[in-house]
């Protein structure tokens, strides 16, 4: 399952598609005393960074801001998201590599079967670039599970910040995320093919990813990264390169040099040997996990 959960997707699904889409793949659950989503504290000299692993969709009843998270954000001088929500985004007017031109007949037949079973508009899907078609498929599953962008962690954190007059910053722009998606080889063909191949297991994988996020299950989250590393180009550009860029900004930019900042990024950016946490440690930050983790007791499926 490709890790496209680390973007703020609300503007990425075409207006004529089924539902507005914010992000994949983890969702919000209530916190328990036994386990929580990942929250780290990184310190170096006059700089303190709280690093919170987020998910970008949720249900109406779910609450992202626990007492521990609120205590950390209250100490912060600013909330820093992957990208600030809102703002204008430019989409290409012409789709140069629509699905119908990059998939084989057999692959199109598989997509048609999925669309038919789920009452999706196959003509619309075939006219989209592959990366957008993949998001439409995945959004369909989220909608079926009653997860929506407006209840995601970033929205809840942004609403809290607005209510408490806390400045909000972005590590990158929504336009950058759009351009990164659109610049994939063959319009994101591999991303769509992986979605098609793993379609029978999508609901299981979403549920497992949700549970792994809510439990702060680092081992499971790292295992999920390993699955995505099979697509080397996607893994490098969407995860590793962005982690490195964010850490460079946090370490060198004058706006972060002094003070306390609450950094909220997709949870998969906080695990693994090349994570934001690991890179900050290499930069001389002391790292403390202040959340509690436990096993989610589930596993992802990519084949039987």
C-alpha cells in the first residue's frame, strides 16, 4: 500500500468525482490510557520541537487532541503542519497521460471491474491521470468507512490554533504536493496499479493502519514503510526527500531557531532509519518519546 497518507489531500480529487479527499491512510480513533499516537519531544539549545504523528481523515465522533497533546501545543509558539490548509491550487488544464492511455487492456479491465462493483464512473476514472484515479478509489473506501477530511487531525489542530490565536505555519505548500504527485512517471501509473492490485485488502489495510496509528505501534508502522519501499521512486521522493527537506528547514531556518514548536506531520514520517526523528537525532537533538505505544495486533496484506 503506497504511503500517500502523508499529504493534505482536500483539493486533490477532481470536483466531478465522488467526494472531496484529504489524505490517506490512517484515521482518528479515541485515545486510551494504554496507548497513544506517536508524540516525541526533540530539544537542542534554545529549540524545542514537539513531533506529533498525524492522520488526515477522521470521523465526526473522534477527537485528536488529547490532554497530553494539548499540554504540548499550549507550550508552543506556533503550530507547524506539512502544509497550511486552504489557499489556491493550480491544476493542469490538460491531462497529458490519462488512465486510458497508460494502462493495458487487462489493467483497464481490472479497473472497470472495481468501478462496476463499487458504482464508480469508469469513464471519469479513465480520463483522469493515474494518481488522481488512485485517490478516487481510496477515497471511496474511506467514505464507506465514514472517514472524512474535515474531521482529520490537521483540521482539529488548525481549529484549536485559530481559537487560541496560535500562529500556523507550513513546511511545504499544497501546490508543491500537487506538483509532486503530477510529476510521477506516467502520471502515477505505478501508484494506480498498486491500488488495483491491493484492492481486495484495502479495507483490512486501512483498519490495520488506523489501529497501528492509534496505538503508536512503531514496529507495525515501520513494516508498512517497508512495503512502500518496494516502489523506490515513490518512497524516495514522497518520504525520504521530504523528511530531509523538512529537517533542513527546522534546523537552519531563522523562524525555528529559538522557541517551542508543535510539528504535526503524517505518522509514517516519524518512524524508520530516515525519519524526521532519526534525522533530528543526527543533528544533535535529544529525543524523548512522551507517548505510550503498544502492539496493534494486526498486519497488512498485499496478497494471500
